[in-house]
């Protein structure tokens, strides 16, 4: 039975050694909660680090931990201190974390840490590959494992892989700073479905794919290696029922059942008739803790009438305390809290209650249900579930949420008081607005927000993602154009070997070689020339390279081979050991009228250029900004279409627009070549729209192969040109 394989940096349990015996304690966090239903429903396996360094484990302990975790459907990936320091504390949190959160000044790239990141990602990929079976679905999580999807796909191309990023994806201008940017993007593109919290992150990712990798992107679908990779938005929810139920129970508790924290809170509210403002965060520089404190300080300076009447309860959960920036932040936070309390405190009033520690779930609920205002103002945050947790506990629909517009959750909660966390003045005003907001307005805002987070909870998030991932797998198998797998290639090879007369019609760019920014550098490799030589020398086999390239290029690289060459889509033809023949009756007088149009668009679109052929003109826009190039190509097509004489055709190719005579196309010359001999095996292959004429003109029993998964009249496709070369090799 197929299973779901969840892959994350950490398992949702922590391994603990007590008296030479291992036990496992559940860990808290959104991911552990979110994947609970996926892991428990049906056959599932969770791969991750068990929370203990392998330096303190002997082989017996590793075996025991693995065996014990297997009962819970967990599979450990053991990491030593060196790997943890370089992969996790080093590269993941000193390089990727600050970069993705726009803190460029903290971004630090170290080549040794990068190499460890690669090695550990491969370690996770290997752990998955050891257990994967046909039909399994893999879901990889977060920024620590960005390379993992491609590592799995490289070894097992048929597996369905999803990836979800739990932090922001930065804009192209930020992401391009990263030295190994191509490698990270390609690592992610091993996935079949890539999910983000918000559309902004999705848009930034697609922009980087287009501008850095120059890949084709249609709306939210990336075309890569013959695969359609879907990119979509899946805002993460919370376990709404858990928080709402805990809040109801908390409110029902009598005095004897009330925690010490709750008693202190109640005392403040009764003695001062005051209100509580709540701040809960990991102590991280992305969370805006210091800005929040500075805003609170300015509020007390500006509105002294609120002295003794309000209190800021700040819970800062320790985080990455080994990293220097976090040590500095802790010091700064302590100083500001001390200054505020020293400046404003009275005998009976301390303005800031500051807790630097983790809290039990029950105490968190105490804070949520008792706080009149929640101030959640990160400087940048992927989602921020604390905002949703606070609203879930507001069972009477009262309370005010002040929320940073730079938190992902702000997109779902527009009824909150949205603020710019860098604007101290606006933060101050938001505190005053929150404290003075009527209960009626509070309820009007919160009813809408609470319905949203109740409806789109954590299970809805995970089930939506898994459904989209499953749909992606089903769409692939249901496609009318079939991938050339081992079964199909064996069928083609068998037909080839049993045929009496064979014809191979092969496009060049994108079919026999990959694309290059400079077309003149996309030259055939020695291995390709050897392959074509072996094929063309086989008995009763006619090999044709049918290309849009100028005849001079084909002459230079292939004239020595025993094959037929077709240049400029059929304008020129050269049979083995013969001279080039040019199609008669083709005029190029139109060039002087249309070339100025192409020149104008080239001048106005940096990175584009014109290629001059004997009887055609080609406008290349592969090297320009992808969105500008697409927009200008549409504009140019509109202009040229209105000017085209009847004897001219406009071909819309792969990042090119080509003007060619109407009586010249690959389909015509392919059919002419087919009619020369009684062929009983025909293979036609190409990657571009110009090759579709071959597919439509040749008889139905032709093996028609498209390079890349695109809309086509072909029956089969290969994911890329290297896979097609593997198919050709199988014919020998």
C-alpha cells in the first residue's frame, strides 16, 4: 500500500536518555501539529533528526532508538555535533534565515557550511530513498532541506514530491545576493508541488525562477525537464478546536484550580482596573521585540494617564542562543525592559512583565484569555500562528489584535489593526486605538476573523496540500501524451530493429543539445557526434537533422557525417556527399520593410538581438528580463501580424519570433523526404512549435516524440534532451 513520507529537519519527538534507557517526548510547534493528521491517517512515515547528537550515541543506542521510533512510524536521521553546527546553526540559521527574512546585514555565506548543508540534505534524501516504494508520496518541509527534493528526484524520477516553505521567500532582488542561488532553486524544482503561506512569497519565487534560471513559467506552473511543477499558496492554520476548548475550560475553572500566573493577572486587573497587552514571540531579530518595547515606552511618555492602568506582558521564548546576533538581541531587550520599568514603575505597578523562558500550554492559555490586546508585530514573518491562537481563545469575540502587515497571517486577518512594525509612531497610535476600542467594534472585527481561522484550520491546510499533490500525480498519469519510460523505449527499439527501412527526423536545438544564451556556442559534443555517426552508418537507416539553423552552422559541424541536413526549416537541403540545394522561388525583399520594426523593438528591449538568416529574420529574447520579453513579444507579434504579406509566416518559438517564407516549414520537407523511399519505421523528434508541422504532416504510424512536456500533436514526450539521447542510444 502506498504511504506518505514526511521529511522535516526534526522529528516531532525528542529522544531523552534516562538511566541508559531511551524515551521520547512530543515536541510542540505548528509543523508537529499540522502533520499530525497526515501522519496518523493510513500508512505514513516521518523522517527527521531525533533531537540528540550522534556523538553521544554508540551503534547499540542508534539501533535501539531506530527500533523504538519505528513503532511510531518515525525514521531517524542521525547528525553529529559538527553537522549540527555547520548545517543547522551555521548555514541554515546564519545564512538562509536572515536572507529570507530580509536581514541582509546578518547574512553570512561560508563555503564549508554550504558543503555541510549539501551533505546533510543528501543524508536526508538517502534516508527517504532507502524506504521509498512505488506510489509513495513525499512531503518535504522548510528551508533546512531546500536541496532534498532534487536529490530524491535524481535517483527516483517517478516519485511524487511536495515541498512547503514555512518562512518567507524573498524578492528576486534579495534572493539574487545568495552565491549558490541556482543550486537552491534547482533543488526546490525537484518537487512536483511547491507551497507557500502567501501569494507574495509565491510571486517572489516564480520571479526568481524566471530571472535566474530563465525557465518558462505559465501563471503558476514552471516547465522544467519536461515536468510541470505547480506553485501555489496554502496559508497554514492552527488547531482551532484545541485552543477554543482550552480557553472555555480555563474560563470555567474556579479559584482553587487557577494557576499562579492567572492569579497574578487577576490581581492586576482588579487592583488597577487595568488592561493587559500581550506579546509572545521567540526571541528572534525578525520578531520586532525591541521596536514593540520602544513603542510601549513612547506610549507611556505620550499618554501618562495610562500609567498604573496597563501592563505589557512580554513572553520571549529563548531561541538559538549560541548565535551572536541572538545574544546581542537578548542583551538589548533586557536593557530596554529595565529602562522602561526603572523609568515608569511605581510601588504597586511594574509596566512590563518580562518572561524569558518557555511556558506550559496551560499558562499560554492563561495569557491569551486574560489579555485585552495582543500585540504581534514581527518585522518579517512567514505566517505567525500566535495571532491565530490568540483569536481562537477569544470565545466571547472580544479583544483586539494588533498585527504586523509584514506577517503572513495579515493577508488572512485584515480585520486586525494592521501596522507597519518599523513605524514607532503608528505602533503607539495602534496601542491607544486598541485600548479605547469599543466592545461592539471588537466583536464585529473578531467574528469575521475567528470564522476564517475556524474554517481554514490546520487539518484543512494539510488536506488541501495533500489533495493538490495527489492531483499532480494523477494529472501526470492521465496525460494523453505519454512519457518515454522503459516500456515505451523498448517498444520503439523493437520496432526499429524489426524494420526494413528506417527514417529518423531530428530537430537540433533543444532536441540534440540544450539551449545556450549564445546560439553559436550550442555546438555538438563529441559523444553526440559519435552517437549520430553510429546511427547514420547503420544499414537501411536514413538520418536527417532538420533545423532552423543557418546552413553554414550545420555544414561546419555535421558535413562530415553520413546524414541529410535541412537548414532554415527547409530552405536549404544537403544529402550525404552532395552539395547544398536551395529552394527556388523564395524572395527576401520583405526584409527591408520589416527589419526596421525588429530594430526598433531590439533597441527598446535590452538583452534582445536579431539573427539574420538567408531568407528569414529571428528576434531572440531569451537574455532579456522574462516579463519584459514576454510583454514585448506579444506587442511585436501584434505589430508584425498587421504588416505580414501573404508569402510570409511568423513562427512563435522558444523565446524567439521568426519571420520565414510561408512555403517553408519542417512539415513540408519532412513529408518530401518520407515519400522518397518505402520506410516502415519513422521517428520524428523536436521541442518547439516549429516541429509541430512535422508531427501533423507525417503519417499516423510515425513515432512522434516531443522534448519537454508541452501542448503537442506528438504521442510521446521525454522530459529533456538528455533523455531523448538515451532513447537514441537504445536503438544501436
